[in-house]
């Protein structure tokens, strides 16, 4: 017999019974539809225990890596104990602000030190909570082994969190972190697969983590990093990335602006046109797209039509904060480095 | 593989779920670039749409699924309101055949799949 732990209780499974059928039989409501491993409505995550390979068929590599599986096609081996994790059980971790530093006219680099283990993959996002509960989501620009967490916060007129971080917050102040979340991260493997990273504005933050993660993992194929901004002053970390590219011949860094004169090494024009010119046939590549939703949706479609498989396109659309957070659940789902 | 006693579905014969993964990208790309029907796909979530198309391909190939005629009706009602008709259905069927051809599926099997799709015409068009 195998059994599964769900919300602090153990449920036995009949032989050959799926996790979904077992939970439904015992009165646990689990969202589901096709019961055939196709629609993915019954996606769940295992906190511990071995997930059968078949239960992850068709899932993105990023989901597999985080132990997600489909409950309807999960028939654990006899004797298996599987513990399920729910999104609601994500922990908040205490942290302290370490430094705030301007990277450009309107981008603030915020470094934080977590005071409890906070596991994340470079490129994911987290929710930053101020002591009074004000919450905003930001992409993580640092690598897990760097010790401190790095966020790129766009300074907006009237931005509650960004304004506070810029003018009032002091190093040492206590905050809390929730998450991480997001599927826009590098999974080691297939080092011969070219990577295409594209982002606008502070959409560079997750890409800055992903590109360094891929290089550290020994990715040998060409890595293209496109960073777009409206005007030259919107670009940041230009020197750091040029320096990184000079040390890694397979990294091609392409900063660009929509408006402005052709300058040293900065292209002028829309991001999609620049990508098409430099990477005309990205068949079989892996892509990471970050920025405002219009850009992400449009690039995703264009790259898909140019030959990338949807499974190989990892995207993170930054949603603007238009109203005060109604609850932590609502804000944690939106990745946003723009507020 | 030895001779099967039962008649296996097209789904099994062309390689099961893995083949569906390959098919869905090709199929979706064809549909999105066809001006006759691409406007029906404007503004939809590509990942969700791709999952639906995989379910559709799985179904017409005789693979495991739980779709019913009623699901098909409900799922397309809003598109029928926007003018979905036989010409659009034919275009999608054309891409279905083309996708399977591109994957090297034998003609008799393709015919089987197209028949399965044809059997859904009335439900899809809410007639």
C-alpha cells in the first residue's frame, strides 16, 4: 500500500489507484478535468517522496524540477509515501535590507540578507513585505549561492514601496520575504542548446540571474542577451554585462533603445526586430522573456512562429500595481519589478 | 513490436503522448499563420490554448481523453457567435491532416483521424 499526506493527514491509496482518484474517493476536493494527463488541471507539488516519471509527462522542465506532477496520472509504487505541498503553505522568511544603490536614473539595486533559508532559482520572483504589510513582487537578480538577495526596483513617481526604499528605508531594517514563485529560470542540462534572453526595463533582473547561472553551469552554446529600454538612460548594468561578455565568448550582449541616436554598441529599434536580425532561425533554442505583458506576449508568439517550441519558452510578465494589495495571495502571483 | 491482438488506436500507433507534444507545436503554428482562422486565436493564452489543442489532438487520434460532444459545443459557442463556420472547420481539418503528414503518419491513419474530427463538426459549430 502507498499513502499520501495532504494538509497534515495521511490518506491510503488502493493498489493502482491514482493520487487524484484516491483523494476524491476520500472526500478531498481536487481540481481536475480530463483525468488523462492532458489538461493539467490537477497539477500538484510533492514536498517529499518519489514522483513517478509518468506523472510528470508533458510538464515543462521547470515544473518537473520543482517536483510538480499530475495527480491523475500519479500512481505511486507500492509502499511509497508522498507528501503534498500546497501553494498556501509557502513560508514567509525574515530578512534585512543590506544596501540600496542606484543603478541608473530610475532603477534601485536593493540587496537583502535572508535570516532563514530561502531557496530559489535565479530568475524566479519573490514578494517583499514591509513591516506594516505593504507587499510588492520583484524578480530576483542574484544567484542562490551569493549569500545576499538582489532585486532591481524601478522607481516610480508615487510608488509606495519603491519610494520607501529610495528615501526612507535604511540598511538593517527588517522585512519579510514570501515565495519564491515563477517558472522563468534556468534548468541545467542540454548545454549545447542556444539560449535567447530578452527583457525590457527591469525585466533585466531575472535575466541577469539566469545568464550568470547558465554560464556558471557551463552552458557552452551561444547565449544571446537582449536588453531593451525606451531611452539610453533606461539601460543599466551595461558595463558589468560587457565585462561578463568579454570573459565568456559565447555570451552575446545586445543593449538597445527605442529612441535615441546610434551610440557605442547600443542598437536602436524595437526589440523583436533586433532579435530577428541577429537570431533569424532560433529552431530548437530555449528562450527566457521578461518585461511588460504586451512585450512578453508578442515576443512569445513571434519566437514560437519562428520555430521555438512553446515548452522551451519561459516567460515572466511583469504586472503593474494598480491598487493596494488585497491580500498576500493576490500580490504573490504577479511578478513585478516595475513598481 | 509484435502483432497486437486488439486494434490499437492511432494515438498508440504514432507514438502516444510524446507524439502529441511534437504534433501540437506544428499544428498550433499552422493555425496561427493561417489568415482564414488566426483571428479566432488573437489574445488567447498560448499555453492554455496549446494544452487544449493537445487534448484535441489526443482525442481525434483516439488517445485517453474525457471530452464529450457537450464540451465541444460549450467550448466553441462563443466562437460560433463570432462567425465560426464550415470554412473555418475545414481549414482546421486541413491543418490537422497537414500536421500528421509532416510527422510522417501513414495516409490510412490520417484518414481515420480526419474522420474522427469530422464526426465533431456539428458539435463544434453548435448545430
